């Protein structure tokens, strides 16, 4: 992004920051090449991981028997349509949904890993423990709203006003602009005790910023009056807080409006002429990353999302275009990070409400479940590998707690988040502040990041 330092400083000057002060703050930060970013892609509704990743070895027969073939009104994908995920050595044991050829290529390039059977867990458990009630289940298990919140807070045993992304940002030193950026509205994931997300639009820059301040004489007078009002009664704590929030909004508007407009961006063409809903959001993320130097950012956390995954009926036809959108969007975004030279400094990962039943529901759909499979992408990912334990695909089997193919997770959201947080730079001693339940699990590093 060809944005001048003067453009950004003019925005930051709304906070009263001079170029010298900004330079002083930047000198106290890590070196520019220490930049790292996490990009959370939330798939709202509960993506059916059973058709995202399918075994292509002898276990395929178990999968097909439980899901039944599409000609019988079931959900099983034909084996010859699955996209093999061949490891670095040996034959493929798993195949990818046929709508995701770009993700298959990312796997082949070594930039993508698959994490099996992750979910919200109060503590490690198994079918025997669950049946006996020795380990409590997450509160309101299989409820969309509750499970979305618990994936975003990593606290399934209590309500929380903060998300693990926000608590992660709380570990960072103060910065001129918030390190949290949401392109999907205000979300719990990005709320911390002192950190709050900067919500930006998913397209263009014309809708971001303060209306009416166009540089005219009249707008300058209005702006001067607003600045004067913000300076009154600052000895009052409430007034001081409001004035600070307003100043922050002015600064963000001035600094990010030229960034999000896309003027001079070098990555926009990678997302196509008519980007999808998810691609538009990731394009905005790419633009902010491209401007990281002039924005003075060394650590950033982004949140984007795509809905529609609550496939209670007609799942084969509904899930396919959604996964195609995910595949193309992730591919374009990874290409942007390569072009910007930050592929190894940006890690993108998926979350979703929960998995779905292996057994089909009436109407060609599936019902809410528990454990699910997730994708992790980036240059630092130990790719072309799978992590965690794949469930036994048997209705009523050792991993199914209801007889309909609802998997008890074998990896917790805490372990998933901790692996990402460690790579992001959180010290081991500070992980408990981000993930209070992490100590209940045997490891906080799943090994999928270098």
C-alpha cells in the first residue's frame, strides 16, 4: 500500500501525537521484521467437519455406511470426488471436500495443516467419564449462541465478558491504534479487559471514517469546536474517558481511511473482480497488513467470518458453495501474504460453533454436535500434516456420546488457542491470563507452528 507517513501522521495528530512522539513510541517496540498477525476465520452455524475431511482408506466404508450414499438421501460424498491430502511421504489417508481445490493446493505447498476433533472442553474427558458425569459438559452444549461464545472465550464453564483474542491483545504494550481489527462487526472474541476491537467495513474506504469532515472551511470550524468541547472538564473521570474514546476514534478514522480505500494497494487483484463475502473481508485484512509499517504495527489480531453453515437440510447443495468460498478466499489471502513478504508472519485459522452429526437428519441435513475439524494456514505452519486424533466413525462408538455421531473432543479450544498464542509471542508465564483453563490439559503446544 503506497500510503505516506504524512497521511498516517495526519490521522494520528488527532490524538495530539507529534512525529517525534510517534517515533519515540516506535523505538520502544520490537523491530519491524518482528511483525506477527493472527487471522481468525469464524464459520458461523456449525460447519460439518465430517464432510470437510473424509478418510479415503479402509475407514471410508464406515463413513459411507453411517452417512449413506447421496442416492439414498444421505450425506456421504463419493470417494472418487474427494481431493486427496497426501502427506510429505506415503499415501493419503484423508480427502478434502471436492469444492476446495485451492485448499488442497495449499496443503500440497506445505502451508496448510488440519487439526482433528477440536472442541470446547471443561477438562479432558472420554465417553466413560462423560456418561458417569465425572467431567461436566460445557454449558448449553449444542446451542449456537453459547457455543459461539465459548469458542471465542475458551471458557465453557462460565460466562465471560472477554474473548481470548482480546485477552491476548491485553498482553501487548499500548499502541496508537488498536491491535484488534474486526471486519465482521463487534465480536466477543476481540474484547479484552482493556483492549477493544476496531470494527472496519468489509469493502472500500468510503464508508469508514467521520462524515462531514471534508476539509472545507465549515467542516474545519465544526471540527475545531468539537476539539474544544472534548478538552473541557477533563478532571471528571467520565468525561476524560469519553474524550479519550472519541480521540481514539478520530485517530483511527484519519489513519485507516486511506488504507482501507485501497488506493495504491498491491494485493487487490489477487481477490478477483467480484470478491465474495469472505474475500472482501480478507482483502481488508491484507490492506491493513500491507500498511503495517506506516501504522507502526508489530502485532495484530484480525477477525473475519462467514455464515450459513447451519445445514439442517439440503446440506450437500448448501455446504458446497460455502466451502468453495472459503477455499478461494484463503488461497487469495495466502497469496497476498506471499506477495507482501509476510507469509511466515501471518497465521490464519478457522473456528466454528461445533461439528455436526455423522448420521443424517431428515431433509438431507445434519444436526448440532460437538467436536469438529479445523484448518490452519500460513508460512510458519508445519504443513502437509494432520494433528490430533481422528474420531472412530461409528454411530454409538467410543467417541460418540449420543449414538448419532457426535464426537467428544480429544483436543480443547484452550490447547488450540495456546499454540497460536505461543507463536504470537505470549510468554509461557502469561498464558494463564489469556487461557485460564489451560492448566487442566496435558499440553499447551500442539506442534503445528514452527
